[in-house]
């Protein structure tokens, strides 16, 4: 409870930061985009894992203003990278169910994109299967409204949910992110490899881009590239980093 009180003021006290993890194109290793991941640097405890504070924020409803802050920060960062002369990237952020269900998300996204001159395709929202399926009809309208703003939509942790696959045709999804548990066991476990390959095939058949998360080994990257996976993300390339570290990483790769 004390932690919640502190989390409530974390943003205004400058304790929240977004770190950025690269997604590279499988074909040539070039930088396709980055995923923004929240970090909380607590004055005494130091770095608190999002696995700890995101559930707290979700249960308390704090995730809604916090998520609005993330949208604004991502758009501001897109503008800074553009000002620094970087080619256009796709910058993804994670959305919680309560944000998608709330009334303000679409206005917040529209305002932040407009204020920072974010172009279509530059902002991507990561949703989970279960989020989309709850109140499916209302979500369908919201997702279309977001798409109309030029936002792209990705399904995160794909393959771990319980939802039917039928929604993939009904919802305006652009991308599937294969859950890292499948990628992690792919080389040892024929079932996980088959699932990974099937997701790539399914995604492409439906006209979706496919991203593999949690790529840690060069041998995994080779198998995924040969299977036609579009983008790769994981510790093989980089951990989530502060913006200045990402700039150095990008510099070193060129
Ligand atoms: O960065 P890390 O792997 O520790 O993140 C743990 C979890 O926290 C992941 O599932 C990630 O999606 C989630 N997470 C990180 N940043 C955000 C955010 O800005 N909003 C939401 N809703 N979840 C986030
Ligand atoms: O649920 P979501 O996909 O948003 O979670 C992203 C989380 O995955 C981040 O916390 C990030 O730190 C973590 N992550 C990113 N790449 C790797 C990886 O290669 N291996 C492992 N184990 N975790 C990763
Ligand atoms: Mn994610
Ligand atoms: Na994931």
C-alpha cells in the first residue's frame, strides 16, 4: 500500500523512465523499431521491476494515467529521434486492458501524436489476446479508431492466450509477436519449434508481420530468418536501454 502511494507520485517526481529495446529486421539486421518498457527508479529501493509495479498500477487504476504518460513520452521520443536525423522507426508501447477499455485513450493518442508530429506507422500499440477479446464489440470500434489515427496494432505474447483464432480476421491487427517462451525452447523442443513456425505461417497467410521475442542465440535468429520471420527482438541484439545508450548502440552498429 505504501508502494502504491509512492508509485502515484513517481511520474511527477521524475522516477519513471522508458527504456527502449531494439527490434531488428531479420533479413539484414537493420533497426526496424524499438519497444518502450517502463522502469521505476525508487529513491530507496532502486530499480523496481515492472513485474512488481505494473500489477499494482493495474489493480489500482493508476495504470490509466501512467499509460497516458507512456503514450506522451513515446511520442516525444519519436520527435527527438526525428530531430536527431534518425530514419523513421516503429516505436511500440504496451497497453493494459484498463487503458483500452477507458474513454480517454483515443484522445490521448490523437493529442500526443499531433503535438509531436508523429507520422502514420511510427507508433505501435502492443495488446494481448485476452485484452482484445474482453468486450470484443467495443474493442473492435476502439481499435478501428486507433488505426484511423495511423497507429499500428500488435498482439503481444502471441500463442499464450486462450482466445480463438477467429478474432485475427475480425480485428484490425498488423503484427504478431511470438511469445518468448516458444522462441526460448524452439531449438530443443520440436513442439515449440512447430508452434513458432506455425505462427509465422499463420501470420503471413493473414497478411500480418511477425516478430520473434526473446531471441538470445544466433542459432535461433538463423532459424527464424530462414522461416521468414520479419523482425527479431531479444538479448542477442540488446537489452532494453535508456535513450542515450540506444544512440550509442545504434552508432556502434553502423
Ligand atoms: O521489461 P520487463 O520484461 O521487465 O517487463 C515486464 C512486463 O511489464 C512485461 O510484460 C511488459 O509488457 C510490462 N510492461 C513494461 N512496460 C509497460 C508499460 O508501459 N505498460 C504496461 N501496461 N506494461 C508494461
Ligand atoms: O510482455 P512483454 O513482451 O512486453 O515483455 C517484454 C519483456 O521481455 C521485457 O521485460 C524485456 O526485458 C524481456 N526480454 C526482452 N528480450 C528478452 C530476451 O531475450 N530474453 C528474456 N529472457 N527476456 C527478454
Ligand atoms: Mn511487449
Ligand atoms: Na511478450
